[in-house]
C-alpha cells in the first residue's frame, strides 16, 4: 500500500526542481546576451525567511527582463521547451500585461512568469532601470543569479500586496518586510516606486496594514490615489475579484489614452479579443474550432452580464477619488 508523501517533502522537491529550472533558464538567457533578475522565490526567502526558509514555498519562477528584450527572452524560453500559457496574444493585448506565464510539462515541469513590469507599474522601462541599478547575487543551484537588493525586495512585496486577488502569502511577506527593513530602506523603495510611476500603488500596498500606514506617514507618501488604483482595492474578501480587476484595467487604460479614438480601440479589443486570449480564459475555446466559435459568439454577452458590476465599481472608484480630493 503506497504512503502519501508529506507536504513538506513535496514542497522541498518542488523547490529543488524550480531552482534547477531557474539556473537553466537564466544561463540560457545569458548565452543570448539577455540580462535577467529573479524577482521572488529564493530572492524573497533570502531577505525575509532566513530564520525559517522552509516556510516560504514557491510554485513558479518570476524573472524580469528588459522590455526591449522581452521578445528575445520568449524565444529563449521556447528553445528550453516552454510554451506560452496565454498563447500568442495581439500586440495591444501584450502591451497591457506586465507578465506572461510560460509552462513546461514532461520530466522537468516548471512555470516561468516572464516579467517586463509588475503590479501597479506604469513605466516598464523605468522599472527595469531601477531594479537593475542595485542588485545582489544569490547562488541558485550553484549558479549566480541577480536578485533585488533590500529596497528592491521591499518594493516588490509592497506592490505584490496590491493585486486585486491578494493572497495570504503576499500579506505575510509584507509583514515580515515591515519587521526586517528600516526606514532608510523603505524610503529608497518609495523613491524607486515614484521613479517608475508606481508611487500610488506603493502607497496603496502600505495602506492595507497599520504598520504600513504609520510608515507611509513617516515617509510622507501620497494619500490621494487615482481611480484606477482605488478600483483594485474594491474587491470584498471572498468576492469574485474579476469585476474589480476589469474596472481597474479599464480605468488605467483610459487614463493612459485620454482621446476617445484611442479609447474606442481599447473597448473593441476588450469586446473582440484574439483567439488565444479566449483560449486562455475559456476552456471551451480550447476544444477545436467549434468550441472557439461558441466562445467568440458568447463572449460579448458575458461582458454585458458583468458590465453593471464593473461600471458600479468604476463609479465608486471615481467617487472615492473625488471625495479624497475634496477633503484634501
């Protein structure tokens, strides 16, 4: 009779497998002249879980590359046996996404989340600049890998806690960062957030916690947030986060494209997305041409069904922003 493998053993095996894949992929990128930074996983463990490294598990590999090297990095992943988890999206769809997942099955399964940005980042190129200006090295399976320094780690864990669907892991990371880093480190993290257009998102991440609000007050961080940032924080615990995510995306895209012709193109791409976008979000679309046709026909109606909730969140976010502005 077979015995069930303990969870801590499975986690350890998974970590070793992912670390091996990290060493493999970063080496393959380097051979093509592509620099990369390991944003989380072992990097987070190094800074925040040195006292209990087995406590912080990870299930994927978060690699940041320069925006102008993103396409080349995707080709390298493909040569390593990875396939795009979201398929080949349109250029405009890809521009909206700070990260795309790449998956590999078989004897060495792994998932790489390839980043050119992060949650709440508006300027991807500036993010690459600030994240690579100050890095440390970490040995991952005997390969030296670039990882964020202390301020970079503080920035990442704070922005990670601004995702619409916040996780217990992200919250614990931030709690440990509050205990681990001093005000000088946090001030540098705030400076980098401002440099890449993420000052409001950084303030939002801190505002979720009493220690963060005290820190934000000491650092004199902004308290007035744009509607798109506020919208990310409107999903109630246990509620479906999709409407809040859609409201935040819509507001962010509209803030970046103030002219109505550009906004119309955004709406058209949302209502009539690419086939690979549909396959990534609807399992039926992956069942041949008939399944894809059914999903393509019903997709606009599913948007219409969710539209009232999304629009209510848009109005609420704008109203909240206006109220804060009036109070200021």
